[in-house]
C-alpha cells in the first residue's frame, strides 16, 4: 500500500450525505423565513463551514448565521442524518486498507455529535483509528483537524494522504504537508481543470471509489 495512514473527508467522500444536508438546510431556511434554494446553491454548502455558507449564500448577518448554524446542527442529528448512504465500494476499500495494516482516519468539518451519530448508524464506530472533527466555535481549520489525526495515529505527514471532494480538503492537506487525492464523485470538485485553476496540489484525481482503491493499492 502507498501510505501508512489514509485520512478521509466525510461528506462527498465516504458518504453521500446530500439528501440529509439539503433537506436540513431547507428546513432551517423555512424556519427562519428565508427563501428556499436551488440545488446548485445547496451543493455549495457541502465542504465549507455551514456558518460561512449561511452568510455567503443566503446573505445572513453574523447573528442570523449563528442562529441558523445552531438550528442546523441540532436538527441534522435529530431528523436528517439517517438519510446518508455509504458510497458503493467504500466498505470494501475500508476493509482492504485495514487488512493491509493501514491506519484509517476521518478529518471532517462535521461536529462531534454529527459524525458520532453517522458512524453509529452504519456500525463504523470502532472502525477508524482516529476521528477528528470541527468544534461549534468554528475555530479549527481543516489543517488543524488533519493534524489531530496525524498526532493520534503517530504518523508523519510524508506517510499520510488526505482524500476529499473539495478544494478545502486540498488546502488543508497542503497546509499539513500531506498528499491529497481529489475525488470527483462527491460534490465539490468536478474536474481536474478545477484543481489546476485553483492551484490545488494533488497526487491523484479519482472519479470513482474503484479508481481510488486502485491508486491506494
């Protein structure tokens, strides 16, 4: 295997969480008397901190975005997280990595209760060697979260890779000096040209879990 530790993003990488996220965002907007969003705008919520997205996409003030974020986080866990689906072939990839002695981690902008509930639903709570997540204050960057996984697994950056579907994942990987694999089957990255246009460094561009598995092997 190419790496000692493989770190996964969650939304659009391990799981297709779009139905639950989109439904929860629309629920929050409706509760706060904001207009509903088209799918192309909803997709932009996946990847960045949700607080930032409520301001940038919906035009909310800081205070409104804080309220929306709190409602989103509580409602998502209670009502919408069960809409998620593990991507086809991902369970087999996880088993292959573990059977080959590779440590696997999660670095996500979800909060602790969100990722804990998601892993519990899919009986994956004990599967990962390290799970690192965002905090409600939003004061941890993607790089901070990746570094926590590296520390927890005692892995040097040169022996690890971050897998994600957004430019934010690539930026975090670069800041942490780990390799980055971009996947296009998720929500954020659609083409290699998008990576080149944003000067995002990457070692592999995978449009399927199968391609991802072949590269890691």
